């Protein structure tokens, strides 16, 4: 008697979409392989707090194997996905090929520099732990170097000018957090003139947080201004160098720190399937989230271009989470031999963003508020979404202490190279 073949489901990516897929599949009669370059799930919405010395790396990341240690049909294949052979059902990686019966492409996104090579070279992206730590180390270095620059105010101002490009949640949150970091630094640098510090938020359109109602956008602008952030709207970036940022109108802003939060692009593996992709590299999927021509491949989250109400869905975690549930439901139906699959419909429960300590904006239908209560809602929901009790306790404790004291204990420069003979 032949043994029953267990379907092999391969999931590219350990982000929100990938982990939601694993959770929905756990317990099903399938073999699950998660392919990711790292061994952890990263809570990307809090990367800005890592970059501004509020949280540490283990506060916002959790080992994949620890998440599913009690589930026996799941394994992690730590590798970089490099290509997809849909015809032969093979995923190529830098550590070998993996055959699959069903493939879920949830590889996430990277920074989109819109073809501007100098911006890519000289600005600081914030999509990974490494990039966030790079920002933190660099910003802290700027204060130390400016403190030693006694002769030139021009050089000090260049070092102490911090530019965030992009008026979405990431840019707004980063700018607000930087302003609060500056306030903490001010207490420790008695010989540095903090009137020379400048924080700028640059947005190409006429509004920040475009998903928010106008009154909350105005509230956000008000809070940022009170924190000392200069918001520059209707202004696009033309070029970047190690000395500063050039705007489309020809204006040059001297700065050693340009943080790029102006757009994302799907992981390149999505485009290797060979089907239609949009300008951001996302695969144009069917209503069932299947890739046209490849019924065994599902693309979700940042890798899927899904049209609803005439426009593609945003690249945010709730979309990826909901898509994962439907993709798994359809995989189960295919395994069972069913031909009728479920069509995906996104349910928008609203949006939120934090502007700093005690300040956030929340838009949930009739509930449209800004301020301390919105901040409490934001904190509570983010704690619920973190993986593991350790993260809940440590992050909650750090947020409480930051609320009470304003202290940022993560202001540690970690990229200093020491000579072995020192």
C-alpha cells in the first residue's frame, strides 16, 4: 500500500504575511517550510524606535523556530530566495533548490529609491534591523562629532541637520522620535548649542499621513511643529550626496543625515515568476490571490498588487494578515480537490500613527482622535501584536519608563571598531 503524499507548502518570508500563513496552516496535514534570510520575525512598525534608541533588537524581533516549537510539521530554511520556477514548482535559493506543491510569496518589501542612485547610496533606509541600527549609530555619532567641531558653525549645523523624506507613518514617526531624542541629548551636551539642531520632514505631496482625515493630518502637523520639526510639503527630492539633499526646485539642504521613508518596493523574487508586475514590483494577482497562470502560487502582502475599489491595496500589515488567511483557505480547498475558491475582500478597520510620547492619531470609522488617549490605544494594540511574553513585558516597561522619565537608555554606539593592539 502506497503511503499518502503530504503536500509541501513553501512560504517565502517570515514577516507579517508569512507568519500569518504559518499560523493559519498549523495543524493542517501539510509539510510547511519557511524560507527567510534571517531566523526571526521582525515587528517592522517599531523599527523607528530602534533607530531612535527607545527599544533594543530583541524587543522587536522573535526567533521563528521558537514561535512554532510545538508545531511538528514546520521547518525554517534560512536562505535568500533568488528565483521561482513556476513551471517545475521549484524555488531557487542561495543554499539550494526547494520543490513545492504550493508556494506563498510573502517576501516583504525593501526601500524604493525610484531610480535615484545617489539617494540609494547616501541616504539611510529603514526596513531592516541593520538599517535601523545604522541610523541610531550614525545619529549618535553626529552629536559626538559636532561636539568636537569647535571652529565651524557651518559644519556643526550640517552634522546636526536631520532630514526625513516621506510623510507617511514611517516618516512622521521617525521625525517625531528624533525630536524627542534631541531633547534627551540636550541634557547631556552642556557645551553644544542645540539652536543649531534642525529636523526636517519632506513630503512630495500636499499632505502627511494621507490615509487620515484632514483634522488628524492638521493635528499631526501641529504636534510636529511643537516638537521643533519643520515640515516641508509639495517638495520632491532630486538628488542626494554625502553633504546634503537637493530638492526639485534646486534648493540644497546641507546635512549628513537623510533618512528615506518615501516608498517601498516588493522583494525582487516576486518578479522572477514571470507574470505581470506593477511599478513597485508587486505581482498582479487574481481575486483568489493566485498568480495568473500558476494556480499553485499565491502572492500576498507587499508582494501582491490587489485591486479593490479601483485601486491597489496599501502595503500594510493588516492587508498581509487578512490575505494570508484567504490564501491558506484556498490552499486547503485545492488540496481537498475543490474547484471553487474564496475571493479576497479587504476589511479596513482604520489606521493609526504615533507622533511621539503621549501623542498619536487614530482613525477608526466614527472614532477620529489625536493625543494621549490615541497614544494609549496605539500602545495597547502594538503590545498585543508583539510576539512573546518577553517582548510584551520589556517593551511595556520601557514605554512606561520613557513616559515617566523621558529617558532613552538605548543611546549606545555599537559600530566602533577597536584596534586589537589598543
